C-alpha cells in the first residue's frame, strides 16, 4: 500500500529543532483538494525536504565536526 503525502505537509525529525514542509517537485499530476501528491518513498533530501533546523544527531558529519 502506498503511503501518500501532500505538498505543504508539515514534517518533523526527532533530531532537529524545527519543522520543515514538503515540496512536491515536480508537481505531480495527482492531487487532493488542489494539493499535489507524492509518496513517502519519493523523498529527496535538500530538494523537496529542507533542513529541520539545528541537528543534534551524532551520526551527522556536521555535528561530529563541531564536537
């Protein structure tokens, strides 16, 4: 079963200190209430999902370099 999300959905990460919003890129042909649809598997970090603020994950190379 496909897990669908809509353009503008609010996203969160338990290792970040801010929320992000999903940008469906390029806009899909399928819509719900005029919002473009994407599947959960269509993520493209840095392209349709922006940063979640400051990251505190020890697996993040930028966090490792700062400690």
